[in-house]
C-alpha cells in the first residue's frame, strides 16, 4: 500500500490557472456566442520572431542529417547558449559569471518549484504576499508548512506583505529566515524593485547569512535604464543570491520552453557539521540527475534571441506588449480604477471597485464584459480586493477589452 504525500492535501484542489481555465470553460460552454478575451494567465500571443524560427528550422535540419545529428546534450546547456547568456545578459551589465554557474532548463516555473529541494526541510522560507504561487505551493508540497489557517496563510512561512503603502515592494524580514523568494519585475503586481531596494535585500542577506532566490523572468520588460536587470548588479549579490531567468516572456517561449538559473559558486549553505557547502555543487548534482537538458532545437532558438536580428525583433515584441499595458493602464484609470504596475512589467494590478472580493470581480468581469483576468487573492491573502490583467494579447483584443470594461464600470 503506497502512502501518499499528505502535504498535497494542504493545497487548494487546483492550481490557480487551471481553476481559472475551468471557470472560463464553463462560462464559454454556457454562452457559446460570447467572445471571451483572455487577459488572465500571462501567456504570449505574438508568433516567434523570424530570427528564432530560422535558427530552429536550421537546427531541425541538423537533426535530420547523420553528420550533424545530436543525441543527449550537455545537461547544463550547450556552450553556444551559455556563452550568449554570459555575454549579453551579464558581461554587458558588468557581471562576470563562469559558464558552469549557469544552468539551462525547460522553464522558470520548474526551476522556481524545484530549487527548494536543495534546502533542508527545516529551512525557514520567506515569501512576499501577493506572490507567484509556485514558490508557496512547492514548499507546501515538500512539507515545510502546516495546513493553511483561516486567513489562508500557511504556518511555517514568513509572509512579507506588499501593499499600496510600500509600493508592493516589502522590506526584508525582521525575523530569522534562511531563504527568501523575490521577484522583480514583480508577478503579480507589475511593480519593480529599485537599485536601492535590491541593495537593502543584499545587505540583509549578507548580515543574516540568508539566501535570496531572485526571479527575474520579466527583466526584459524594464524600460528605465537606471533599474537593475540582474541582482548581480548589486555588489555582494554573487555571495548570497541565485537568479532565475526565462525566455518565455522575453522571447515568446511559453510554448517552446527554455530558461536558466544562475547559481554562483560563492553562494553557500550549511551542512550538518556546520561546514559551508556550495549550492552550485548541490544544484549541479540535482540538475544532472533529474534533467537531461533542454532540446538542441530549443536552445538554438534561444541563442538566436541574442543575435542582432533576434534582439531587434524580440525587443519590438516586448514594446508591443508594453504598449498594450500602457493602453490598459490608461483605459482602466479612465474607468475609475486605481492601477499599479504595467510600466516595467506586462501586468496591471488594479484595486477592485466597491470593495468587491477578487473572485466577485472575476465573475463580474467575465459575465458582464466577457474579459478574463486573474483574481489577486489567488496570489495570496494580501492580494484580496485586487485583480491582475495582462498586456499579452492582440491590439484589437486589448482595445475591445478596454472598451467593454469602460462600458461596464466607467
Ligand atoms: C502568470 O500568468 O503568472 C505566468 O504566466 C505563470 C507562469 O509563468 O508560470
């Protein structure tokens, strides 16, 4: 008889986005003529950039030729991609990384869910609230918490509340913590951490001997040149932070799947005997044991995102989505909503009207405007009363969604 992992019972029955998908499907089935506009899950809509397509086509041809065919690749990623990452994402911003500090993967969702495995079950974890749910759920599954209380919080986490007063950028914890997840530009609030805020976090991690797991999946959406794209732009961060990056939103890879995690060799945890252990070694062991590398064709496509044409084309796509975000911000403001984010991230975070709960607002928006968004409470208790809309869609759908929202709420 196989006993199950009881920690799963502590979670809501369904992950946030499948639950939204289920509700939208039920609505669409009951209203077959409704033209539903989906601004819920942050899924890209523009086709892959021509430079990426050309590189992937060429890679497929290589796979069809005996001389150039590839079987298993290096688990950590092909040199051509790691080199492009080192040069474009890091050296160009003054950050020197060794090739074996970069681990190419098939997505930041997996990396951010898996990384907790290299820490002890007793590790004290801090998360912001609201937060990308994977950080929370993966730690609950591992058994780091008790069941959620009536307030929706899991005893065991340290919650750092992001609210209007702190611009949704909470300070580091004031109590002892081993590991803290940070996401900037932030999903879900669309806000971004300044250099001074990241400096505060790095100083905290150094002082308290803690680790920062920095999720920078949306760094490509930063438009102000004074804002850091990587936590390693902050001196000292290479001693205390791991960084997650993704091609999903920056190069339209949500359906292609490619990402990477940076694990500098200087970042250490503590073994049972008090000895310092490099997290790079642990992650390399985990990665090479449980993963056989992202596919060659996909990595060729990802590397093409750094070519001259690839950069120009993907930058134009990001500008297109950010114009959508600007239109949403303005349209929602004109309809009387208080909105946040959407300037350095594709997400708009809005306060619901009339004190409606996040799910009440979801139902109202779906039934009256046929627009789908994401309830803020799905990202944590502090998201209650808020709602997220994404700028990922065609211009026609964004315009139509704004017009409908203004009709219903304006
Ligand atoms: C989101 O909508 O929050 C993201 O698309 C989810 C993800 O990246 O996994």
